[in-house]
C-alpha cells in the first residue's frame, strides 16, 4: 500500500515533500510524491529560485496513476503547501479518485498557511481553500496553533479555546485533529490530538529553535499519518510521533549549536533517521478526561 503525497519540494534543505517523503519511507511506506512547487530552498531564507508547478501538472500526474490502475493500492493521501489555490482543486480531484478505487483510503490535510512569528506566507486565496474545501474533505487535519486560529477565528492562547477550535474543525468533517504545536507556558511545547470526544495532550521541553526552522509540521504530519495507519490508535500514534519529532529536532538543534556558520537551522532528518523508527525519548499522552491540565 502507498501514500500519495502532494506538496511542495525544495532542492536544498527540508520542507514539504523533502521533509515528508523520507520519514514515510523510513517507516516502511511506499510514497508517490507529487510536487506542487519546485524551489531552490524554503521561503524562510527570504529569497529563493524556482516556480509554482501548478494544478495542471498535479492533475496530469494523478491521471497517469489512474491509467496505471494503481490508485486502489493507495491507503492515504497527504497534502501540504499548495503554492496556488488551483492546486487545492487538483488535490480534491485526487482524493475523490483514490476513494473511488479504495473507499477506506484516508485523506490527511496539513493546512499550511503560516506560523507564529511569521504570520501568513501563502497567497490570499489559500486560507479559504483550506477552510471551505480541503479541511471538510479530510479525515485527519494537522494545523499548527497559528493555523488552528486561522481556520476557526478563535484566539487559542488558552487550552479551553483551543478545545473549542478543535471541535469547530470536527464539525466541518474531519474525525481526527492534530494540533502540531501548542504553546501554553514558556519552556514547554505541546501537541493536541482529538478524535471527536477524546482529546489528548502531550508535552515536551521547548527547544530554542527560533522561527527560522522549516519543515517541522510537514515531517510531523507524515510521521503521524504513518503511525496511525500502522496502529489505528490515537494515543500510541501521538506518543510515537512526538518522540520521533522531538528526537529529530533535538539532533538538529545540537548540530546547529555546534556549527560555526551563521545560517538558518535545517532539520537533520537523515542524520537522525533512527529517531523515526526507534526514538530515544518517550513522552506520555494524557486525556483531558483523565486529568485537569
């Protein structure tokens, strides 16, 4: 079985498919990668080369897969950075084609729009595409805290409002919501996972990565999807995903701290690849019903 991953691609560094494909493969998934943009590097550097590849190419590539009669082997579609709202419509078409051949296939949507500290970094029509069309189609949606607020219009500085925002997303369709980063106190960073009724929180120390690091959400969504396909258990999935992501981030931070070069931090996905399969840390998820947070 395979994962169809439709998102951006960078030549140097890790973002979009370059942050998602290898973790999926390392966890044993066959991956069919469709790139929505081809950039020299991620946009956090301030300048880059390349272009948006557009919806027509994405549609053409998926049609090619359809002609090979292989879409029934696809167990999940994963989408991320669009580049253009028209690509969103190509993703909708791809999800429908996959579900026609495999009704049990999942659609995992990472609604890439922006982040705390950077704000929005997508075209103005992208948020509406996510809010009105892609998120309602998804089984799993993986916003960061900034994107959770963008999708719902709620200030999620407090956990109660974050829960309200998660429930608003559930009401639009997705059965699982993963908030890939949630900050309530200094020195800590959490992820929240909800399965319509059960909400889990898991917390790790916050590494001083700054706002320059890219690809973390892309990697997180990929690892979460793969582990969920493996376990079908949200608690196990969240714990394994958190441990792996923290391990890669910790290795990336240590590598950047020891470097003499003044540059933006890049994920050390290859160097720390063992963290994907056999994480060296472990963190416990706690149910909101089990204890007050």
